[in-house]
């Protein structure tokens, strides 16, 4: 004996060669079903009509070949209940009959039901967690404090709310306040050492390089081996009050009609004004924060890193023509000027993006002016010159599109790539110039 309990069958039927039940051996779970009443009856009388042929076929195969056959039937018991039973038929010899060993599938069915119920519960738990995560994210973004999760081993930001990204440039992957003065750096390290020892530490005051003073409160979210700090920072009330009478340059800049974006050294967006959101076809600023500017802005043959490298080496960038592609498929020709926040070791870069399409369309807003309303009284109206320029551009553009399509035998994808356009933009121009039949 190996100590394991041998699993016994639930029902054992002995049948002669004609399928008449000559013996019944039920297990304890069927002892109250009066199965002795089956003796002398054919097996087909105890099962549904649609299973008779299947049972007869299994018995015949076992008697002729001597092999075992397994099948399932819905067994009808004298008490009136019906259960799904899995039978295995075994031949007893040439002249003897067959033994049918049955095992109830009621336990398996119950197990499957419990498994389905467990899966539903886990799915409900998943959506509850998603709901909690959404509320947690909303609470973080609504907070007036700058909140960030920072990995203890690298001091790099894992996650940060909108306030932290907007005011301190804390975005995922960025180093936590890398340019902190040495004295304040030691104070921060001492506070974090106390957090590692006790789980929390008293608030400290940090003096950032932009002359602002912030309180910082640190605590643990998870401990070793993958420790994460929860850091909450808020500007001191005295600092906020002292700035009440100062001109709010940030508000002025972000209300500009041209797009304005602030990025870090890697090109990740820290701030974006409504004009940029309109060009990029975004609903809210939080969607853009933390994303690479290269997702929307591109320069033929180069990426955003080349633009930032130019600003790093030259100090600024003036009137570079690029393309800005919106989330919904729009493509705008834009003019980009950029400058860093300092002459050496840039932390942030500001880019002013002007939509050339809207600028060229601006004179059309004055179509109602008469020539006499212009300076000098006899100057020709702007609309006439604009019409000539527009017609010339359209003629040249049409010719180049026709040449590109001819060069690539009508392949629009290759033609668009040759012209430096997206396939959707090329499709729009083909419709405009009635060339979509090509």
C-alpha cells in the first residue's frame, strides 16, 4: 500500500450479451436509489431514447473486439433524478456479457460551475481595481501638491501628477530634482535615510535653483527589494503670496495664439498651451504631458532630438519649417523657433510653433476692406496678390504630384513618401486638384 486512497466507481452494471442488467453495485452515494429494481431490465430502459443507439454500439464493439469503450449518457434513476454518467464497457469473454463501470460527472459539473463563478469574481475584482486606479489618478491630478513616486535605487520618477510635471518638470523616467544645491541635497538624503529606517520622516524645506522654496514630505509605498518613495511637495505660502503682485508671465505666454510647448532635454512635454492642443488635436493638456514631442512634430529626415541638439549647441533655433501631425489625421505646415532655459546644460527647451496655414489665411479675414481703406489710399487690395500666389502654388503643387505619381506608376504610398507628405494628405490634395482618378 502506498497510502493513496483508490478511487472507486459510482455504479457498476453487469449485463448479459442482450443488454439485460443482471447485477448492480452502487457506491454509497447511490445506496438510497433502490437500484436493485434495474435487475432483469434492459439497460436501454434506464436511459433516454437518443442514447440507446450509442450504448448498443459500445456494447457490440466491446463484445466483438474485447476492448474497452468510454462514453457518456444521461442515466435515469428510479427516484426520478437524472445524472450525467461516464461509463466504460469491458467485455467479460466470448459467452459472458459486459461490465459497465460508471462514474458520476456531477462533481465535475459542480467544479466547472465554481470555476466559472471564480472567473467572474476575478473579472469583477479587476474592474474594481481599474475603478480605484482611475479615482486615484483623478485625486492625484486634482491635488494642489506636487506628488511623485520615485524609485529609491535610482531616484528616478516612476509616476507624477500634473502639478509635479507642470511646476517641477517631474515626468516618468526623469531624475528627481537633479540640480538641487549641495546643502539641500544632504538634507534630502538624510530625510530619505530616516524614511528607510522608520517609514516616514518630518517635512523639510528645499531651496530650488529658481529661488523657490518648497516643503517636502517623504514616505514609503513599498519596501525592499524594490523600494519606492512617495514624495509630496508644495510651495511655501509666503513664496506664493510674494508673487501675487508679480506679472504672471506664464499665463501670458500660454494664452498666445501660437502654439507653445516646454520640453525637457529628452523631448518629453512638460507644458503645452491650448494652441498646441488644437494643432495636435488633443482634448486636455494631461494627455500630452510626459509624451515625446516627436509624436506630433517632425522634420524631414530628422527627429525632435536633432532640433534639441541644435538648441543645445547654438543656443536657439529660428523659423525652422516642420510638419505637425494631429491625433485625428490633420497635417499642418508649421514654423518652429526654440530656445533653452540657460546657455549651458539645458534643463528645459521652449518651442514656439506657428501654423503657417492659419497665418497665410489671415488676410482673408479682411476681405470686406476697400482699397481706399489701406495706407496710401491707392494700394492694390491684398486679395489680388494672394490669389496670384495661391494659383501659382497650386499649379506647381499639382505638377509635382502628377510627376510623382507617374514616377511610381500610380503608387500613392511611394509618391507620398517621395513628396514628403502623409498618404492622407496626398489623398486630400488629389481630391482638391481632381487627380483622384490617377
